[in-house]
C-alpha cells in the first residue's frame, strides 16, 4: 500500500470517485437500517458540497492522502486544523 499526499486539486477525479462510492454505500445502508429515504439527488448534493469545501483539507491547514494498492486508488483520508 502506498499513501499519496494530496497538495493541490490535481486528484479531484479520483477523490470524487472514492467519495461517491463511500456516500452511496453509506446512504444505502442508512436507508435500509433506519428506514430513511435518501435519494440520488441527496447523494449528488452531499458530494458536491463536500468537494466544494475540499480545500480545507489541503496545506497549510490540513493534510489529505489517497491510498493506492496495485496501482489503483482504494481509499482516502484527511485531517484539518481546528480553530
């Protein structure tokens, strides 16, 4: 496994793909386990809002990493500075 540090917006397509995969899984589970009613529009809105605020996870106030396995991005994570 390789961790790639993200320092700019060059990897946004991969980040959006991984975020979309996670949010679809999360909302689907919430719909089934707690009888909620998230829609495709809810998923897209959440992803768009999260992507618009992505810069808060980049230096100097945050750190963001993509996890790569066998040449494929398989995960991601970030931290941000608290005020």
